[in-house]
């Protein structure tokens, strides 16, 4: 078989890989691209997503640059009322299939290899057992920080024969008298809210929560003008808090007071943060469940009991155990994004994978010096612990400062639909007096915020793990 010759080989046809390909296609008019993915269709983890899943973030910020996802509507009822529309799993799968077919393959410069995998060591694509050599100028790895997904996740705990157990996907086909939801993150919350929404009584649901999690308030992450006051005030509060807080814990608690961050139980300081974005109404619905078990991680499930790290609880044959313990964001050691012929997609701004991949593609297309490209694309580490918020915010602020020194990047940011802060980059006279005052507060506190965040991160790193305030 003849070698595959292409300028770029992208490993992974999920949101990150397709956002990179879409931007590169428009910014590098002569580049050829090949995309390889183990799944039979594009969309990454959305191909295997549970039926009732919706994007955490607005649909308008989860697409590729060339093609809007959704109709730009504002939800008018339910838990999402007043917020930019989300997209369902079915909508996202159809969207990515359209982008692949109409935009990417339709360009004549993209080739696609589904149901195939790339062997990094041998530099070959393997399809149907046959290996094909790849000759590419760049290998783009969009799989490096990909987490596990519920359908493909193998639980870390033991499950005895006869126990009714399955991933969250199974809820679409299961009716039980009682449920045990295992997992503290957004998937666990999705499962609980879904069960309540279809009529399960709150006391029929037990929620096993190994650790509490901070959630980001979706009101501060909206692309539409009607939420501009919340966005600007949230940014000002965030910057001022980062500039003046005396301890790492104070940052998170004051962000909660400013309604930027939220938690399920106001009496428990969460120890985790994983970019989950929710509305206050979603959180209130989840609070209807009062049987929450905080005894650590599940060790094993037996027919009549669940054994956890710090105790056990009863279970039974009438219980369906819902596994929501997969991590959607995988904390991995930071790698340089640009390293010779390898581009490793990672965050360059807090928790915005589509934007990050598109931005990296823009930098690749417009800058030649590798050191300069890595300086512009300094990695924002994937979060896991609560205090990772501080390092994510710090690096995001440093990156934004560097980006605004480059006229072509500033112009791209002002025009890109994927840029969540695009609405903040308009001329001063486009804002109200109150909005301009809040923007001025952000600018005034910015330098002090960077300096203080560095101090707080050093403080948090050096102290015992059990100290949180």
C-alpha cells in the first residue's frame, strides 16, 4: 500500500480534532489534512454518550469556527431558562457528521480514516488489520487529555455476580425501585437530575459522593448580549478576588459569594474542580436528593451491601447501581504543545476545549518559531483538585496578556465565535457606564491578581493537603 502523504495527520475526530482541522483549513489555504479515529463516525466521546446528555457549555461555544451549532436561541423554560441553548448528544453527533462531510471532506483537502487507529511508535495507520505508512509534516494528537467515558469505563471497584449495575447510558432502558448513583461530578448530577425528571422520588435515590465538587455558574459563561452584565461583573469580581485574597480557600469562597462558583452543600468545602458548568436551577434540583453518602470511594458492591473506604451501606436486588465514576477530563503531565513534528492539543484557556484547539491551529498557521508558538500556547493544566482553579486562572490571564500583544491574534479573537470573551472586546462606547466601570475594575486589578495568584499557589503547594482555607 502506498504511504499516506499529508501535511497534517490529526489523531482523533472529536471536538478538539475537528476544531483544529476546521481552523487550519481556513488559515492555511494550501494545507492537506488527514484525520484518523478509532470510532466509525466523527464526534469523539459524543458517539458513545448517554441519551439524555447535553453540553455543559452553550452550544454556540462548543462548535467549530466555520459552522454554528444550534440556532442561537435562549432557553425559555426549565432548568436552563434564560441561558443560551445547550445541544443534545443527537444534535452534536449530527452536527459533527455534517462538519466532516460538508466542510472538511467537501474542501477536497481532507481525508478521513474512521474505524482506524494511529500507531505513534510505528508511524502507521492501522485499518482492518492492515498497516499504512504515514508521511506527515505534523502529527496532531487530540487524544492526549481525553478522559474516559461512561460507556467504555471499567469501574475501579469490584462487582459481585447478580448485582444490577451499569453505566449511566443504561438509564434509558432501566426502570428500578431504587437507584444508587456512584460519582460526584457532572455525570453523577446528570443522572440524578434525569431520574428526578422522569418521576423517581428523591428518597429512592442514593448518591455516593467520594468528594464534593465545585461547579461553575453557567450565567457567567454565555455568548449572548443579554448576559453581558453577569459576564462583565463576574470577570471583575474574579480578578479583584484573585488580587486581594489572603489564602487559596478564600479565593474559592469569595467566588461563591460572587456566584461565580457553586457547591452542592454549603457546609462542605469541595476538594475537586473539573470544569463542570451548571445553572443554579440544576443545582437546586440536585439538592432534592438528601441521601448522600460521603464515605470515600466504592471498593466493592455485594448483593446486600456496598463497601466503601470508610464504611458500608446496605443495598439489594431492587437497586440499580449507576456508574458515573469516569473522568471526562484527564489530568495529564503538561507537554509542550509544539515539539518538532508533534502538536499535542491541550488547554490554553480554562475549560474551553473547542476554542483552545482552534486557537492552537491559528498559531500554527501564522507563526513559525517554535519557542514563540509555545509562549503563545502555554498550557493551562487540566484540573482535578479544587485549588487547580488558581493555576488555571493564572495561566489563562498570562496567556491573554500575551495574545493581546499580537495584532493578528487580537483580530482573530475579536471575530471568533468560539471566543467566550469576544463580547468584551468591543469599543468602549459599546458598553454602558456600569459595564465600563466593571471593565475598568478588572484592568486595575489584573497585575495584582497575577502576582497574588503566584503567591497563593506557592502557599497551597507547600502546606498539608488537609488544610483548605
